[in-house]
C-alpha cells in the first residue's frame, strides 16, 4: 500500500471552492464576525451555510474592508451576495456597501430574537435555527437534520 492510500480520508479537510475562480457560481457570504455572541453566531451560521449548502461560500469581509481588490471583485462577480450582521450596527453591511458591492440578502442576528451578549459561548441550537431560517428565505437547500 502506498503512503497516499494509507491516509485517512475522513480526517482530511474538505477544501472549499475557490471564491475568486468560481464567484459567478457561488452565493458569497460576508459576516461581521463581531466579538460578541451575535457576531459569533453570524460567523457560525456562515460556516454552516458554507459546509451544508450546495453553492454558498463564506468570504473575507475584513479583506474587503482592507481594500483588497481581489475580494471586492469576488463580491462584484458573485451569483448572489448574502450579508450576515450580528447587531443593528450592521458593520458588515457598511463594509460591503462602501465597496459598492450589491447586496442581495441582508440579515441581522438580533432580528431572530437573539440578544447580544458579551460572550463567545453560543449555542449550536441558535446557530442551526438561524441557518435554517436564512436558507429557507434565500431558497438554499441545507444538508442538515433540523
Ligand atoms: S454588527 Fe454588531 S456584532 Fe457585528 S461587528 Fe458590528 S458591532 Fe460587532
């Protein structure tokens, strides 16, 4: 058996599609990833939509804020742009709007009845609940059991 055949495929990371090469085919997700419960939930929702969705891909909001031409270009070319903010400050939305990227769907975690708390300990149930609601609203099929 070769060294390659001995590799446990279950333990390998599942590589994501290249958001720059395949932007036109992808629902690009920008989250605020803020340092509070709702920012963390928004980020985890983006991860879940990326991993359990068919064509969704989390992208780097901070890179857009930093002026990265490549990441701004991804936003311009995306099939759809979905923004997920933690709270009504809507920091990710402001970043994306400043880059003149068209937003197709915008969500704020506190609108789902979740209170902003100074913690990064968040519940999987809240993440799943919000992810399922967003997926339904944007017409995205998620490969998860509710
Ligand atoms: S939208 Fe709210 S949670 Fe997100 S980065 Fe801004 S202040 Fe923090």
